[in-house]
C-alpha cells in the first residue's frame, strides 16, 4: 500500500493557483471553509462537520446510487477547492479548510437512516476517526499532495465511521 501511494503521489502535481482562478478566489474561500464555518475560533473541523448535517438531510431522500454519485462529485470539487485553498491560505491542510469534513461526514452517513441517534453517532464516530486517523488515513494525509491529501483522509475516516454505524445498526445496538 505504501509503495502504491508513493508512486501515485508522484503522479499528482501539486495544485497551483492560476493567475485567473477558474472558480474564483471568493468561491474557493467560501466552499473550502464550509460556508464560512472554517473561520470558527474553536474547533473549525467540528464546526464544518455540523454544517454537513443539513447537507446530509437534504441528500438523504435521494436513491443510494444518486446519493453516492452526488457525494463523489462533491468530493472531486472538494479536492480541487482544497488544493486551491492551501495556496490561498499559504498552509498545508489549513484548519480553515473544512470542506473535507463535510465530504467525510457524508460518506459516514451513506445508507444510514437520519434519526437523531444515527446522526449523533455518525458525528461522534466520524470526528473520532478523523482525529485518530487510523491506517491508511494518516498515510493518505501525509503522502498525497494538495487537495488529495486534505480530502481523502477524511473520506477514509468517513468510511470507517460508516462501517461502525452499519455494524451497530445491523446488530441492533443502534436502533
């Protein structure tokens, strides 16, 4: 896995903000900061995850293939925007960049019924895996350049959280 990531990371050029950004600097800042939630003075990642809850509630009624397609499309946008935001903020994985938390939480809630208990558990498990970064999430964050490393580690954390939620729901522990 390490060899694959090392080879893959060399093929992905770091994002460079063009003179005239196709999406525009304001758009990049607005989206990357999760509609401004990344500017929260305390725990911006948690604030970004809270923004993801209404996004999830809007997307949940979609069929599972359309939900997944929408989340994957949002993830590609997040990779591009996060790479541009790193350049704008002058820092790798700047705390203000929270679009990755939004994508990760949406993966965590894939095929999960939107009850208060499920959303709360999804929030807790996603934040736990996002902070702890179990293998390969930490490796992804360290090895992949630009927006790829910023976003895909959170996608991995979201997948871990989803597996735990699905397991708890299947066993009946999480009604």
